[in-house]
C-alpha cells in the first residue's frame, strides 16, 4: 500500500512540474517578444562590404523591401526571407555576377557568387600552371559584366643538336702556279648540343634563350692551297694614273683583257702591287698605259701625285 501511495505522489509531482515548465516557457517567450522595441540595429553584409543600419520591420523580406534591395533566385542570402529579425543580427547577401573568362582558345560565360577571381576559377575547375598570367589578378573582386583573361605560359628547357659548319682556310704556296687552287684537306661539319630556355604563350613560341653549348664533335676545316708562283708572260712600261671605281685592287687596261693579273712596280720607290684588270682604259691620247683604282694607286704613291711612272708585268696563269 505504501508503495502505491508513493508512486501516485511521484506521478502527480511530475505532472505538476510539466505544467509549470510549459507555462513558464510561454510566459518567457511572450515576455521576450514584448521586449523588442523598434527601430532595431541590423548589420548588413553585401559582397563582403559591411553596413550598419536600423529597421522598423520584423521580417527579412520586409527588411529588403525597406532598403530597396532586390535579391534574385541566383543570389545567396544567409537568412530565410520570412525569418524574424532580432536586434543586432547580421544578414549576409552575396550577389550573383555574370562575366566572361577567356582561356585555352575559348570564351566561357559564367554566373558566380564567388567574391574573388581565384575562388571563381577554382569553382569552374580552371587549373592554373606555375607561370600562367591572369588578368585581373587572382585576388581581385569579381565585378558584374567583367572579363577575365588567362594567358597560358609554359617555360621549359630543350636541347637541340646543331651542325657546326666547317671553315675554309686558304694557304698560299709560291711553288704552285699563280692562283691555281688545290684542296689539301676536305672540310667536315662538326656537331654540338645547345640547351635553350623556351617560353610559349598560349602555345606560341615567344622567347628562346641560349643557356649552354656542348661540343660533341669538332668541325674539320677545309684547307685550300692557292698558288703564288709568279711567272712573267709579258711586260709594259709607261705612266699610270688613278680613278675612283670599285674601291679595291683593280685596274683598267687597253692591252690586257679583263681577268688578267698584273704586277705593277713604281719606278720612283720600287713599291709593288698586284691588281686584276676589270675595266677598259685609259682613254687614247692621254699618254697613260694603265688606270689604277684609287685604293691600288695609294699603295704605290700618294693620291696627290696624280701620275706615276710604272713597270707592268703580266702574271702567267693557265
């Protein structure tokens, strides 16, 4: 009997406590609601920019209307539109932005709620390489109707094999007939490895910088022996003057045909030059037998001399 009595008492007390809690909860809520006095302070964060404002309304949707803010279905808002705004609460709004991204030869039209270019590219799965250039910069805030341009930049080192062209070396020999050529050694190209740093922009080569050259095989020069043996075929004496023509070791002759090699000796000082006939002259009646190019004349005598006495020897060549 005592057990049953105690059991009834416990049940009664539990029931009484439950009723008391429900009454207290209802009273407390009503009390809190009655404590809200408008206007209340609200913090509004739009795309990362914070604004402190006051409002006379209680719901988020009314608050947006009050502030003249239009939120589209693509925008992101932190609160349900019908939620009651409590004092000093914060409402976050991230607006949708439309922009274009130029990358890998195509233009992508993108809608995003991301704040920076870096996060936008990550969302779109656009991976950047180490040297890629992004304009505007990655940390730039996304702007509506803007354009992002990604330039793919690739830097790498390459090694190329290249031929080394052989040189031709001419050696003279006074025992060999004048101007006759003999090949003493054939030339052979060499081989080298050249390392370059190359830079590509969007797949096009824009820079190629030589770094290191390694000789694999030296080039073998071609050696040509050219005769300098002088045998006189005929001689001529007379006056020589000068004229400006080719600017080299040339002369004009009436007696000797073009292509003839002549040794000319100044009778005044014994100086000698070897010239090749490449013109016809001097004019008849001038008393001169040869016209030397100005450059050749200067080897024998000062240009101011004008005319000098010379001995001309035709060099025999077959």
